[in-house]
C-alpha cells in the first residue's frame, strides 16, 4: 500500500573513516591547568537587606545626577561579583527614560549609569558609595527612615566588631 507519491530515498553509502597516522597520534600538548591548593579562602555571603519602603523613599527623591523630579528610580551600585545582589540601603535615585524639552525621549541617568556612560567603570563604585551615603543621611535627617530597617553604618560597625 503506497501512502505517498514521493519516491523513497536510499540511505547514504557507508564511508570508512580515515585512520590518523601514528606520528600525529603521539603529538600531544601538555596543558597547565590551574591547581587549587590549601590557600583557598571561602568568603561568607553577606546578608543583604531588602526593603521596599526604603526603595520607595529613594525613588521619590529627585535624580541625584541631573536633579530632575518625578522620574526617579532606586538605582543599586554595580554588583561586586557575578550573581551577588546589592543591599537596598546602598541605592540612590537616578532618573529613568523621560520626555525632554523638545518632546523627544531622553534615556535618563539610570541607563547611562548601568552602561558606564555616566561615569567611567573605574570610578563607579566610589561614586555609588558616596551617593548612597548622601541619600541615607538625607532620609535619616528628615526622620523618614523606615521602622525596623537597621541603619547601614550600624550594621557595618556590628559586623566589624564580631
């Protein structure tokens, strides 16, 4: 019983693989693999703090770079390592995409900061730390620090003491 009008294709002919000559088989290159010794130090993961009320307080402030109001987001500093999240108490306000003076959309400082167009990569950690400290101080001075959220400097001092 024929089910299709197409003719059956024959399988490809078997081709025997060529042997590698013994001269080439003996040529091997030693690979210097890094060896892990006893000097490996395992660093404990830091407990990061997540606080939506604090992020909302930060986002309600004007952009720390261009001082535009109403378009801020809570921006975190760049991660210190792959897969490591940063503490919410280190964040600072940066503006997101918003309409410019001529009606065109402006990408905003947050995108420029994340892509190292705002600040060179070598200076970004120091600038983010100073911006984070400035915002924490302003929120504390205004008396708006969320209840139950430990102060950043206090926790750091406690960790150093233990």
